[in-house]
């Protein structure tokens, strides 16, 4: 549990405990001037070209120089724009470093608002505001377009899901979508309730990501390997199955605390249980959100 909290809410405490020296930033080419980059933390995207380099997410602060070098190796030049898919430190830890070298930070309104104030983590501990240099400079509520290096980017806020500031970035011409943690692979999604997340919103967001894509779209998940929209549908269908089973069990009178003993989550634990969110905690979270629906459907 301690590790979990460090990972999610105290990224800067985590620095002291993680060794970044051996981390390599690896680029995978997805289109002429568009790459997926991996290191430690959330997956990155890099759009390169004469008009300046742009990255989506920036992992942890100690990796900023390695990320800059990896992007520079593709296209000599500085990172001029950083888009944050959401506020978590494994996606935004490098913000102040990139701002210091002149990058403009872009994110959802709620990311900036949450970074500016004290918050409470899952252990109930108070986390101080982020350094002002890491606060996004350009923010938006629903939709923002960016036109750079011959690419048209659409930044979409689709719903509360992982947090209440999730942004999905669509590169229209390259037919690539970076989902941030609104879509992850091989783990139960983390619904960050203290940052405004919602399980039902997460399911709704997956439906919309699917609609934005076609069968050729390459999808960069927040964590895990490059995906296609069939993978988004597969996760959606599994979460919908968990939702429906939880509703059915609650309608039969199962107490929420007994849900963990049913095969609802155990069925998915082999695939998803290796992440930090455990099946029994996930079904409890789902139950808490759908209990109103279970009552409605009973009538
Ligand atoms: Zn996250």
C-alpha cells in the first residue's frame, strides 16, 4: 500500500527510491514525424519537425534530459510544447524542466487547478501544491486544436474517468491517438477518486476513444504496449461485464463487502491483477458507483 501511494500521489518522494540511471528512452516510429517513446512512467508521444518538437507527457523529472536527448536525436531542436494527459507525476514530473528550456505546457483546466492547490492523497495525507513552474500555461475545458509540423492535433476532454482532467490527443493525419491513462493495458484501471475520477465515466470515455479511432488507428496507451481500437473495445467490454455483474449481485442482495468473494473479479485477476489495483478493491469501487443503478433497475 505504501508503494501504491508513492506511485500515485507522491511522485517526488518516489524519486529518492527509484533508480533512473539505467532507464533508457526508446523511440518507436509510428509515422513520418511521430514517435512513441518509452522509459519509466507513462508512455510519451513526440511530434517532430521544423516548427519545433512537441511531446505528450514527460514522465519523471530525473528523466527530462534523457527525453530531450531522445527527441533531439530524432530532430535536432528543443522541445517547444508539452501536452499533459492528466496531472499524475509519472506523466508530468518533468514539467518544470521543460518549461525552463522554453516549452509551453498544455493541459486541461482541472490539471492546472489541482496542481495549484493542496490535495489529499489516498492515505488521507495532505500533499502540497506543485511548484508553480510545473503549472500548465495553456488550458482548456472541452477541446483544443493544435496545428504544427503539418499535423493537426485534436485534444479532447471526453469525461471524468481516471481523473477529472483526462485529455486524449488525436493526431489526425498520422491516425494515432495518445490516450493517457484513460486507457491502459494489462491492469485494472486506476480510478483516482480523490482527483475526480469515475468508473462509469471511464467506461464512457473508452466508448468515445473507440469512436474517434478506426481499424488502422495506432493507439498509445498511458501504460503498456501500442494498441489498436479492438484492444480498447476489449477493455471496455470487460469493464462493462464487471459493472453488470456487480449490479446483478447487488440486486440479488449481495452485500458490497461480499462481492470480493464472487468470481466477478477473480475471473479477471490473471490478466489484470499484476497491477497495483487489486480485483477486490476494484469491485468495491464499482459497487459504490453503481449501487444507485442497482436500486433503479430493481423497480
Ligand atoms: Zn495516471
